[in-house]
């Protein structure tokens, strides 16, 4: 009996997620309208997105990890 309840619950969850997924992933097919009154070009498509913050944090984390491994390696050999 317990297996039937779990199977029906799992099946219901999968069906509901499958039905609602297209609504969750929906995106507009057209670009947003330009701003009223002129101004600069809209930031569309994504080349206007700054990438400095994430890449610099990733670079710093890589340096820290590499330095840690280098220190451990030199202590192990000595």
C-alpha cells in the first residue's frame, strides 16, 4: 500500500512539474521597447552586461586555491 501511495505522489509531482515548466521558462520573443525620449541605446542584447565582478572573484579564488596547494606541496616535500 505504501508503494502505491509513493508512486502516485511521484507521478502527480512529475505531471504537475511537466505541465508548469513551459510557463516558468517562458521568455519574451521580442526585445524590450526603446526608452521614450531618446537617450543611449538600450542594453540589449547582452554585450552590455559587465563581467568584471564574477571573473575577478573567480580569478582570486583560483589564486588562493593554487597558493594553498603550492604551500601544502612544499611542506610535504620538506
